[in-house]
C-alpha cells in the first residue's frame, strides 16, 4: 500500500529543493492523504503558459508532452520526488496496485495561477 509521511518527505526535500533552485522555480511540497507527495510549483523561469494558468502534470507522459528546459525540469523533479526507495509492483490486469507512494506535480493552483518570472500579468 502506498505510504508517505513527513519523515519520508524530509528525506526527499534536499533533492527537490536543489532541482527547484537549479531551474529558478519556486514551489511548495506537501503530503496528501498519507500516500501522495505533492509539489506545487508557484512561479519560475520556465514558461508553461501553453497549458493555462494552472495545470496538473501527468508524470507518465513527461517525455512525450514536454520539450526543452520544461522536460528536463519535470524529469529531474520527478526523480527527486520518487527517491531512492521508490518501487511499483502494480499489475492492473489483476487489479493489484502496490507502490511505495504516489506523486503529483502541479503548476499553480486554481486559486493561485503559475507565474512566469519577468512576465507581466495580463
């Protein structure tokens, strides 16, 4: 069963912060329902405006849906969020789901849109 707590989040924080800093991004990290690690990117140097002002990234489609710095950032962030102890032994054909934890990457929120640094608000 997927499980995430504050201690496991703390183990991943230095890697997540390093990725955010490397790409000039600002965000928050939280745990949802004791099973999901959530990073909400609030602002940054990368322009994600083609996806709207708030968007939830599908971590399984990063390689095909993003390009350039956006792709590099999201892949590194995903790796940092998964951590060294991630495993996924799920088998959807027999309705068996077993992984260490889930991840969510949000670009902005419905109440606070993602802001590109240096871009004036419309």
